[in-house]
C-alpha cells in the first residue's frame, strides 16, 4: 500500500491526491517522519538510523526531491534525546540549515549543506520551552 500526500482546497472544500510520498513506505515507524514548511515549501524529514533525509515538494511538478542527507552520528552527541531527530527550523542562504533538538536544553545548530559541517550557534543556559512556528498553510 502506497502512502500519498493529500491537499485540501479551502475554496472548493475538496481533497486532491498530490503525489506518492517516497519516504513514508520505508520508515520503520510513523514518528520517524515529520512534515513541516521550510523556505515556503512543504518538506518532510525522515529518520532511518544513522541517516536523516530532508525532502522538499516541488509544487510545479508535484514530485519530492531530496534536499539533503544528514549523518546523525555527527549530531546525536549534541542532542540529549538520542531517539529523536533534530528538527529543521529555517534555511539560510539556500545552503545552510538551522537544526534544533526537541529538548529545551539542546543547541541550535547550523548545518552547511555543501561542506556537511555543523556549527553550534546557540546553547541554552537556563531551562525553558522551545516553541516552533511553522506556517500552517502553503501553496502546492
């Protein structure tokens, strides 16, 4: 059985199949796939240890394209909760990806997509809650 992405047209109040999701059939658990908006595109992050793959939906061709692949063995020592993948929160200059863990004490990191390097941008010094803002709607 294939996993597909649906869109909902707010004006016509109808659903439409957009495309097959190339990542969802291989994911061992649904919690290993996260959907989000990044750089005005619908994106998905899939974790299959030791790799995290970020996909973006090309809205013109309705196909998924692999944006990058992250070697989690380079990031998991920086994140307290080994079982969870860092979340992409923003993209900078089309080749740098901000990543943040799901725990409030985990660092904000910058991942250079060209060099595959990581840089810790900020590390929280006091406990607090992380609040992620993602636009809830995007055009496809």
